[in-house]
């Protein structure tokens, strides 16, 4: 078994590393995301710079703006982006991770030409439009309605926690097109221009993030905005979610390294309990890195990593909590202070990471739901 990267992969990673390390917009993007607002001017600029080099979508075919490389290259690019732009790398998760994945597999040629090139160049992004007040984990229960009116679909209803709606150009909308049992067989996917008349976006604040409620009031969605087949949306959503759960570990690893360095320079590393805790976290981080790289490794072999993505999500999200909680113990109450306090430690990063770690166990499927997937798909335990 070979755990190393090829010289080409190392070169690819190094090029992105050096570029991001020296780019002012990467630093600006990190600050924009740390403020919880999502894309700002720096993020748009850095996305375009990365897109121009093909680094946003290295695994896509060349004709749609990719480099035609294996999925492992996407993982390497994401690792570097995650490290330098912090939460900023999350921006690519819907457009590239969800929309791109589904359009490549099931979109019409017209849709591919219309959207994929612009996503790959970093010119546009999508807001993930799944959750509703009564449909979060139980996505099959979603009720926003898209009625076939002949020339168009008429959409009415509400979405909740659709984070990117205030900066993305398009909504990646899951809507009910048929009332049927089982419920998941009546869901379709649509691409909706967020400027369409009848759409209202209301910002809300959750776990340090600006996110949104979005209301559809008699919104006319053209027929060619239906993605793939009618009533097959749930299958596409599930397929793409395996991709969206491909976590990178570089940012969290970087945080842990900062914490270890702090323990050394502050003299706290002499405390035997702190030494034990840091050694344990470092061990778990090595496991997370292997879990994370297993996903692109499987994708490159044509395998679908459903339980593996769920295992990674649970392990990573809960490790993130353990790292942050340990950091709070080591930093003492100073760790709770924001960056702008003169008493803040390590630039207030662990205060910020604390809220991010709460968000991590909820979004992209909660850890409980991931355990259900593991029980069903890996252990073969019967569904409830
Ligand atoms: C900051 C933030 C950003 C988000 N961004 C987006 C976004 O951009 N787009 C989008 O569509 N959604 C987004 N979400 C929504 C997120 O995906 C949902 O919050 C999540 O799926 C959980 O749904 P829920 O909030 O309805 O909770 P519920 O589904 O009601 O769950 C409540 C609790 O019950 C548990 N539970 C539920 N079902 C089961 C079960 N079958 N077995 C065991 N336990 C269960 C859950 O684990 C959880 O602990 C965001 C959420 C947050 C907090």
C-alpha cells in the first residue's frame, strides 16, 4: 500500500500552496468568511484567480473548464484552499460540489454549457436550497411546491437556512413536483435565478453565520431549468451529498499545530494532562487525514463512497469539537475572547472555531443522521 503522492501531485499542490500563501485576496477572503458573511469582494477575486488556473475544478473534463485530472487533485486543491482561506473554501461546496456534480452526470447539454464553465471560472455560485422549516434531516418531507403549468413551473413555499442566497446568483432548489408515497419519489431539482420576481430573501443569523430564509410567491421557473428527470431529484441530491461530505483536514490540522506551538511557547506543554490530550488529538488527526483521502481514492476507482463519506463526516466533525474544546481548556477563559480584544489569544481564532465546530455537526447532514447511514449501508442493520 502506497500512502504517498506522486511527484506530479506534489508539484500541483506546491504550486497552489505558493500561490495562495502570497496572495492578498486569499487573506482577504479568510477575513470575509471569519466575519460570517460568506463571499465578499476578496472571495470573488480569489475564486476567479483560482478558476483561471483550473484549480477550482481540476477533476472536471476540459471542455467544461476542468483539467481532466483524477479526483485526488481536487482533494489536494481543496486542502490548500481550506488551509489558506479558512471557511472561504466552503464557498465552492454548492456550485462545484453539488451543482457541478449533478449537472455533469444528469444535466442537459444546454445546462452544462450555460453553467459549468462559469462555475469553473469562479464567476458564479449557487445557494443550496434543500432545508425547510419542516424538512431538515428528513429531506424527503420537503413541501415547497413546483406545479407544471405547461410553459413553466409555478413555485410556492418557503426554505430555511439557505446560506448562500445573499451572494450567490442561483438557487439550487429541491421542490415537490408530485404528492406520492414514498415521499422522496416526488422531488425534483431546479436551477432558479435568485433575481426572479416573487423571491424574497430574509437574512437570519445562526452559529456565527449569516444565512437566510427564502420565500417563493408564485415564482415562474422556465421548463429548461428542471435538472435531469422529473421526480428523480432526491436520487441526484443523495448522489451529490456523498461528494459534499468530502471534508479536508488541513485547516483543522493547522489549528491543532497552532495550539501545540502555543503549549510549547507558554510552557503549558509541561503539564502531563495537556501533553496527553495533545498527543491524543494528534493521533486522531492522522486518522482523519486517511479517512479524508479515502474518498477521492474511491472516486478515482469508480466507487461510490456513501458510508465512507458518512464515517468521515462523523469523525471529522466530532474531532473538530474535541480540538476546539481542548483549545478552550488550554487557553483558559482568554480563549473565549474575540480577535478584537487585546487579551485575545492566538488572534481569537479558537473563539471563531468554536461556533464553526457547532455548525460542523449539523450541516451537510447531522452526525446522528450519518450514523443512521453507517448502520444501514455499512452494517446492514434494518432501517427504522
Ligand atoms: C449555519 C447553518 C447553515 C446551513 N446552511 C444550509 C444551506 O445552505 N442549505 C440548506 O439546504 N440547509 C442548510 N442548513 C440546514 C442544515 O442542513 C439542517 O439544519 C440540518 O440538516 C438539520 O435539519 P434541522 O435543522 O431541520 O434539524 P432536524 O432535522 O429537526 O434535527 C433535530 C435533531 O434531531 C436529530 N435527528 C433528526 N432525525 C433523526 C433521525 N432519523 N435519527 C436520529 N436523530 C435524528 C438531528 O440529528 C438533530 O440533532 C444550515 C444549517 C445551519 C445551522
